[in-house]
């Protein structure tokens, strides 16, 4: 009897985590460059039941049974978000549509060939530096500058250039334009600024190797060869004066949240049923 109680309890925990994931997506609907996540549930390993008992127990398997479910991981959906015009010179949106040997990707950025091999579409990111000298990656292009002209993100981390150093610009950004490939130009003469600064755009071959660290930042945890600087002709474009909206579908998120709530309530009813059954077994059947 308790096996069913444990199964229902594990279902409640899994649906609670699913509900938390969806509500986090909804809370970030207006966060520039936010990429939604989806909770993936997995059943516990199957167990084979067999008939037991008696002096010569027959070898008769009854069947297989699953004893519960757990939230295995949260997958990041890196589909392109819509463009939102801001007319602010330090706002930048990144459009990434990198091709891989003519492979056709679906809306989720995944391709499965006839043999079942999965290929993920590479994605491009802005690159920011961390105090320990590391790098983090983001699609949130809402930048600003410090008093000394250093370009930083909303957390104060410096935006890196192609040389691996922070972008530092003297003067006002109203006189600066950013080309689609990330070069900083004088808006009047269309000539490169002193030092020919250029934003560092990083290509990640398998986006599933990224780990979300919060505040729109990702850390790369894959093989060293799976990350590189975006090269010319890779269908990556920067749009100045725009921001990339969150790619979360609000309508679908509400449906997912209600589905998680109903599934949680169903498991809760099962737990209550087992509780009443155990109460009768202890307090009524035990008196007979």
C-alpha cells in the first residue's frame, strides 16, 4: 500500500518543480534576452515483479512497475525572440541563425537525421568579463557606460571586445553606431573609432553545454573546441537601438502552469486516499 503513497508523493514534488519553472518563465516575460526553460520529468527505473511464497515458488513474472517520477533537468529553449525597438544607442539585439552544413533545424533549434543522430543549432552570444578573469555569455543587450567610458551590462560586468579586453569609448554614445558585425563606428564619418574596437560575439556549438547562472548570464561547461568567436558570414547580426524580447510564450506558459497545478492536485487526492485507508486499517480493522 505504501508504494502507491510514495509514488504519489514523488509526483507532487515533480509537479511542484514544474510549476516553479513555469512561474519563473512568466516572471521574466519582460526581461530582455531571457530564454525560457522547460522541466523534464523522468520515471524511476522499472522493477520486475515476480510471484513469491510457498515451498516451490513458481517462476512466474507478474510484470513491470514504476515507483515514481522525478524532475530530471530544466532544458533551455534558445529560440530567437522578437525585436523591440528602443532607439537607445547602447541597446543592442542579437540575431543568430547559424547554419551547419545545410542542416534544417526545427523551431526548437534541433535536427534529427534518418539514423536518429541529433544536431543542435549553434547560438551566438554577447561576451562579458567576470572579476576572476573568466567569461560569461548573454543575449541581454541592455548595456550602459561608466564614467570612464567602459561599456557594461546591467550587473556592472564589462562587455568584452574581440581582443578580449573591455570596450572603452571616450565621448557620448549618441555619436557612435554599431555595425551588424559588431564594429564601433563614428556616426558622422562612418569610420572606425580609435583602436578599431569590435564587440566579441561568441558562438556556442551545442547550447545544451551552457549552464544558467542567473541575471541572464550563461557559463560554458562543454569541451574546449565547442566554443569560438563568431566569424564573418555566420548569419549573426547586431541591431543597435533594439532589444531582443523574451522568447517565453505567455499563453502556453499559463496552460503549462494550470496543467502542473491539476496534476499536483490529482496526486494530492491519491495521498489523501491512502491516508484514509491507513487510518481505517489502524483504527478499525485492527480492533477486529
